[in-house]
C-alpha cells in the first residue's frame, strides 16, 4: 500500500462522515422544497403509499451519490496536491 493511500484513509473516513451528514440535510431541504411533509417517508411507514416511498428513496440515493462522489474526488485531489501521488 503506498503512502498516499495510507494518508488518504483517515481523510476519507472523516470526509465520508461529513458528506453523509451534508447529504441528509440536503435531502430534507429538497423534500420540503418539493412540497412534501417535513418528514420524508420511511420504507416501513404503513401510512405512506409505495409511490411516495420509492420517490423519496430515489431522490435520497441520487443526492447521496452525488455528494459522496464530489467529496471523494475532492479529498483525493487534495491528497495528490499534498503528496504528489493519487491515492487510488
């Protein structure tokens, strides 16, 4: 394992946790902006329809994937700038 990969590991863990929190907050804002309840539906919420549950899951998944990709890429770029080696 090269030095860049080792250096990136703690950075990646921290950035991943922050990205998860940011994605969750962004999803809640997006869900409200789309005109839905303050609470997004949970898969086990029997009072919600399939359509609403699946729509919420799709939006949440898309937001999480974009935020994670952006933060992973940004973290790897920062490690390359500091070490001169891509951590991948």
